[in-house]
C-alpha cells in the first residue's frame, strides 16, 4: 500500500489504546494488595500490551506494519496537548536508544508521523479559494503534494500532503494558507513594473544603528551577536535582515558587474532575490552612460556592440522583404527584443551571457544567417546593395560589411579605404544638394 493511502486511512481512524475497555482490563490486571510496581515495569508492561494489540490495530488500518502506534509507553493522542506529550516522549526515547540502531530508526519514523498528525490537527482541512489577492500578490492554490517547499513567511516546511499552500503568480512567493494574513511585503513584481531600475552602488550599507537594530523588512529586533536574532546583510541593498527574511540565498549583484565586471554570487535577502530574478531579463542598463570605460577593458562587449549595430542595419531589409517576413527571421531574436530596437541597452542576463561566451556564439550565428539571406538567398535584398561611387569597382556593398563605411548624412555605402582617402564630399550628398538648388531656382 502506498504512503498516501496509509496516511488517508490514518486520518480516517482515530486510534486511542486507552479507551474504556482497555482501562477496565488494566484495572482487572492490577496487582493485589495495593502494591504498585516500579515505573520502568509499568512502561515495559504497557509496551508489551501495545505489541499484543498491534495485530488488531494493523487490521483496522489495513497496514502491514504498526507505524502509528507510539513507542514504549507513549500513546497516539487525539488532541493537540496529548500529541505534544507523545512527541516529547518520543524525542527522549530517540536519545536513549543506541545510535543508528533499527529501533532508533523506527522511532524516528514514528516521530515524523506524530508531528504530521499534530500539524493536521493544527491545520484542519477546509475549503480554500483557488485565487486570493493580497498586497498586489495574486496567490493561486497549489495542488502539488511535494514536501520540498518552504514557506517564505514562517520559514518552515510546507507539508503538501496535509497543508493548503499558495504561490504568487507574479513573484513566486510561497506560503501556508494560515500565514497569508501575516504577510506585510507587497508583491515584488509591482515594484519591477513601477520602478525598473537597479541599485547601482556597491553594497550601500547605512549601518545597523540607523536601522534601529531591527530587520529592514519585518522590523524584528536583530544584532550582530545573534541575540535575540542574527543580523544578516544583503549585499544588494546593504541593509540588515533577520533570519526569517534573509535565508543566505546568493545572487549576482548588478552594481559589481557594471563597475568591476565581477560575477561572483553574494548573499542577498529573500525580497532582493525575487527582485533580481524578475529584473534579470529586462534591458535597463545603458552601459555607455553608467560606465563607458567598461568597453575599453572587456573585448567581448565591443564585439557584441558591433554585431548589434550590424543587425540594426539589416533590419530595414527584413521589414521590406516578403520572403524574410514569411520566414520570420527577426523572431530568432524574440528572447532579446531590444537587440532589434537599439544597440546600447543591456539586461543583466545579457552581461552574464557575454561573460560566459554564450551570447557571442549565438549572436554570431544569427548574424551569419541574416547576412546570408540578404547577400546570397534573396534577389530583392541583393538589389538594394550599393556600388562604391568613389572607385566604382568591386562587388555590391552592404552597410553591415566589415570593409565598408556609411555616410552619416545620406546612408550611402563606400569602401572604407576609398571613403577616408577621398578628400571630396560624398558624391550622393553632392547630387542631392545640387538637385535642391535646382528646385529652388525653378521655383523662383
């Protein structure tokens, strides 16, 4: 029988070996003459009786093993106080038994089931709404029975088998149903929507005294000595948090990347972790304004910038080409939409991929595909090429070719050597200027 079936049967059956029938049996078996046996003999006797009745319990539960009977003199209680007593007695027994023995392992399993039952009594199942909205969080009821999740509010395990829990669809905040009314932090996604910018100072610490020795989020008293609660610093905000709001998670800090090109993960609080995760794909970093010197030290950035500039020059060919539109070539950059809009905005994910070399490989491949369509595969795009008007020799030129230069005024394309060696003005610009003068003279 599976564990879920065992647990279901356990919920339906409220075992209490100390019912009236057993009490009367114990009175009948009491020693004559009022002599009371020692306590350890009572415990042994009770344990032996529990073994005597284990077959009946197993039949009631339909189990092959007696998992839910209590160890050596304890009892399966039906109310919270008695369960707490049984749990404490089980803990003491675990410490008394030989280390790594089979009896100790069995007792640990029984302790787990007792705690599950206690949690069940504390959180009785009831009909909960599938969707709840609180502080801009949109909580959806979870159906998963996994026990590997942790409540972001109380920092305890979410027992999916017996507890109702919710996840925010915006920031992925997870919590018990009972903890939802205790949440004080708004959804991080709303902050991302209203304030899409990073803290660009490296760990801007203000000091624990400026925080009044309280957690920056929940205002719980904290101190560096760990009394009453340990103060943990978030490397992103520079502020201190309690252990409930700061789980020693790690993340890449944007300020350290931009100023030092450093990608080592640092410890951050839970709210910063969620904020950085949601902000990672957003193109909000204008590097040439924040730190233009970075291009002098990181060669990969220069390469990526050139590829992006070429793609922007290819874009007009694609939006006027029927074949390119049908092939949906530009959708190859749908995960980085900003690459077809500008060449100076970067996301934190872009910088991480540049550092690892992944972006250079993928963008070079896309650049090659785009250039092949324009120069080889499509006759319409080939017809939009240029002939160098300075030397009037060579192949058809395109603005994204590495050996060409483009006039800033009329966008005509020339060989780079011809353009810089020629002391005259751009021939195309000269013709356009002459036409304008002729038009003016005709009007007068």
